[in-house]
């Protein structure tokens, strides 16, 4: 393989621009196209046949797990690397069941990102440390069925918080800092920071008081 041809699928332009800029320094990687939603991603993939699709989970039209599932059904020789803010068990398990070749958190370092991309492109699997723990836990519990259709959208509240984000919310409201949260949930401090930022962004608050008030108003606690 002379160059790893990559397609980026994320509904945020800034995220795609950031990944593209990060990969520009890699002489053996080329971003050949982009997509802003799931359906567009499938069209781009079928037209370009890249080596790797780097895909977010939450996208309009079709979510990333549905895209991965469809690729594994109908498109040959395209590897999939899920790049997400979420390390929630429901997302990780469904991504693996859909056939993802790798799962990396957006808080990962550049070095880990490049390592994951190369691993997936060469036919291997790459799951970041926090995600690997979830995989092992499900293997031990026997949750290894790969025939389950992906069902990602979770709407238990007006903000569509994930199970992990609800855990983070509860701990933040207990006045725990990022290190305490990381230790309790057995995740990295950087992952805890990303979840906390995403939670504040979803609820559109900027401080603890606003977060507490909104959580009470909407019955999140």
C-alpha cells in the first residue's frame, strides 16, 4: 500500500478540518474526500473506495454505527475507524457488533490516532484503552452476539444524554473534579474532561450553578 486513502465523515466542519490538518504531515496518508452525514458518507465511499473511513457516531441522516454496519454488508475492503467523544458501553458494543475495525476517543493524542489509523489500514484492530475495558467486560459477561442491529439513538431526556454523560452529571453535581471522576469510572482524566465539556455544551451551561439548576428543571437528577 503506497498511501492510505482516507475519507472523513463528521457533521462538524471544524472537526474534519482538524483531522485533515493533523494528517497533512503524514506522507503515507491522504484524505481523498469528506462527508457531513451518514448517507453522504456511503455515497462517497462507493465512489472512491478508500482504504479507511474515519467516522463519528452522531451524524444526521444515518448515524456512524449504521454506516459501519452498511459498509460491512455491501462494501468490500473498506476499513472503519470510529472516532467519537463517547466511551459509553452502548456505543462501543454496538460499534463492534456493526463491524468497526477500531474505536478511538476524540481526546486521544496525535500519536495514538496515527497508530490506530495504521493498524486498521493494515487489517488489524485498534481499540483505545478505555474502550478495551468495556470489550473485555462484555466478553466476560458473554455479550458477544454480533448479529444485533445497531440502535444508537437514545432519547430518555430532552438533551439525549448518554448513559456515561448521566454518570458524569451525577458526579459533577457531587462536586467531584475530573481526576475523581476518572478514578471512579476507571477512565482517563482526559476522557473525563471531554465528557464534562460535552455535557456542559449539550445543556448549554457555563458553570456549576447553571448546570445544577437545569438538571433540576428537566428532572435529570
